[in-house]
């Protein structure tokens, strides 16, 4: 990891929590015992700095982008090396950057724990901040565990400012790292409040620590322990956490300007959608070229696999052959006849539908699980983008036959894909128009982004129940997710909704997590822990079946290589097998 100057550069910008009081910020290079760590206000400022470090792009600020490493999204950045496998190496920038920024969060957490623990202030003020810092440290190590396995462990006894040149620990084992994570979260549970005042909305709570600990247990197949932690927050076993599924699935991903949801257990807050605000750059990766007139856009797009996973309204699997016989095995010319139209050279209107039955195509998408059209911009659907002057303007997504007319241009009536792919586009996370003037910077997505939400926890609880043979309980939890969006529940009557075995339920849960959590970055970690990454790694193909790019899988891709530069800095590091 880099030295003191990197830590200072990372922590200089402070991300204030949504609704939090304004805090004066002291640069880390000025944090000495003689000038800082003296008052409750100093302690709180140190805690706020953790959130700034956590939401950095290469820490957890690109969480949504991990979907491009799976079967439900395709893309060109930022994880192309990992996604495609062709140049996945110990020198990959994503591998190095994620390692570095996760360790920055670890050392920032250690700094807070070490200094706040020794402060002469009320214990009631110390404990919650220590809880926050231990949660952050645990979250960072949990990610490292899932990427690299065992890694060097540093706790608060390591003062990076004083010991940078001697921070050369050997790798701890996976078992040791996992135990450190559990210990931190257990202590955090004992110290964190059930809730914070409204002025501190967004800070880590006791429920978040339970949920993350349950996830750690789940990933390690400690099913009973996972169940206990998930039941704690789902059923309020010892505290009233107040969590509830948001009644509007689409609205859950459009929380801005003070809008909140009881479903959010721990989320990255966004403050303002303009230059002065702090927010993730989801739009810069997920947006299309009509989204606030993006220059570079749709770097990550939904895959055809994801779209085809969304069922019919009665719960039956969707099959393109039922819409257009021969479609599944048809080549791109056949599919183009089914889906493509012609537009004029000015890109202002459809001049001919050619052989396309547009009503049938629209129905093929609209008559499905509603999450499909809430998450994805589908052919012939509309999207409120902006014109060349960033003024709101209705746009339509069409697939065109380039031999019969013009090409889509984002400045006019149609949406253009900057990669030239005939791919789907994201609707989830993408603002419409300019949100009545609230949103003015395309690289600042104004919405609250969940790292842990109740819908995810309920599906993890369903999974844990199923793995211990309590499939009836698993179905109860699973059906809560379906009920919210108006989809039929399992064992609700029709033969195709029946679940006859633990294995069938396991497959149902895996598909439902893909549908429910699309665009949230959870799929990659799911595929790795389920041991099915290899069988899901396929070449990326667009709507017409044309190749967008190839993917190459190797067994060593299951675990990341230790960054080459880190092995140069720390000669005690031993590389992972196969790298």
C-alpha cells in the first residue's frame, strides 16, 4: 500500500452524512494528540471520515459495477480485466486499486479505534463510534476475504503514520481473518445504537452489524448462525429495528432530496445531485447517451440473460420462441426482422416498422415481472432524457436496420448506445430529465445506494432456511419478495409454481436474487460463493445474438491474485495458487 501522502489524498474530501450537521474537517496530517482527539466533536469528525473513505470509488463506491463480472450485465469498465478474464492479472488496475483502498479504510478505522478509545469523554459517546469503526474494518476485511482469501491483518495497534515502512505482516489464514471479522461485528453489535437521531441518518446501526455478521456466516455456510442474525433484524427478536420492505420497488432506487425508506439497513448516502454534492457515479457507467448528454456512457449494460430471467405475470418462464417461433436458434438477421425498424437520417421519427410487429415486441417485455421494465429500458419503451442543452426531452429506444435508414442520435428522438451494441440499457438508478432542476451533474447520481437492504436479507434468510432443510420457512420469506411486486408466490396453486425439493428451491432463490438485486453488485459474490462462476461465464452477446466480446474463464479466476506491486513492497506476501 502507498504511504502517508495517499492516505491524506484519500481522506481530504469529507462526505457528510445525509442530513448530518455541518462538521469542520481537520486534515489527517494534522491529527495529532496535541491538536485533535480531544472532544466529542473530534470523535464524531473522525467517524464521519470513515464514511468518506468507504464510499470512494475503489473502496465500495463501485459496488454496482461488479454485476459486469457476471451473467446479468456486460461492460467495458471498470472491471473489464476481471470480467473478460483475458488480461486478469496481478498487475490489473482494479485488483491493485481495490486492495489499496480497502486497506486505507482499515487503517482509517484503526486510527479511529485507537484514538477514540483513549479519549477523556463519556463512554456513551465513545462506544457507538468504536462500533462504527469496527463495522467498517470488518466490512473491508470481509471483502478482502472474498477477493483474496487470507490477507495480512492489521488492527488498531498498527499506527500507519508511524509504522509505514514496517507494515509487512504475513498473510493470515482465511479462518483467522473470518474470526477477526466476526469478533469486530460482535463488538459492534454490543456498542451500536438501534437507531440514530434524524440528524445522523445513514450512520451504521446495530441492525446493520447483525445483517453483515449474518452474511459472513452465510458465506461460510454456517447456516444456523446466519439464520439467528437474519431473524434478529427480520423479526425484531430483541429490538424494534423498524425495517420494512419498501412498498414501491421502483421508488426504492430513487431516494433523493430527503426521501427515505425503512428497507435501507446500510446505504451510501448522496447529498445533492450537483457540483457541490457528494454522490456515487452510477450514471457515468449505467446511463445512456441521452442521460444528461453523457459523452461516455452505457459502459455497463444489462445482459440478455438477465432480461430473459424475468418471468411472465403468472410465474411461468419466458420463452422467445413463444413470441417468434425459431427466435432462440435464429441468427442475427432473423432476430433483426423480428425487432428492427427504420428511422430517418435526422433521427427524429420511425419511417417504417419493416417486418417488425412492434405491438408484439412491446408486449413481450411489458407482460412480464414488472421489475424488468423498472430495471431496464427495453425496445420501443420511452425514457425521459435531455436534449443537447440538457433540457428534458422524451426519447425512445429502438433497434434499427442500418441498411434501411438512419442511425439513432441522442440529441434527437432516439437513444444511442455509445459502444455500437444492440444491447439493453439500464433504467434502474438513472434519473429522468434533470429531476426538475435538482440534478445537474451526470457523474453524481443523487440516489441512496444500498450496501445492505432488507430485501437482500430476506432472500439470504430464505437461502439459509432452505440449506438446513426448512424449505417451508424458506418459501415464506421468498414469497415476501414476490408479493411486493405482484408476482405469484411459490406453492400458490399453478403447477409451475410448485417447489418439490431443496434443490429446486435453491435454484429458485438464485434466480430471484438475480431479478431482485440486479444493478446492485451482489451477483458476483453470489456466484463465487455458490461455486458456479465457471458455468455462468459466457461470451457477451447482444439482443440480436451478435458477439460483443469474449470471456475467458480459468480456475484461478475464482480467487484474485495478490497485486504485484504489493508483493514488491511486502516480501512476506505469498502469491495465490495459479498466479
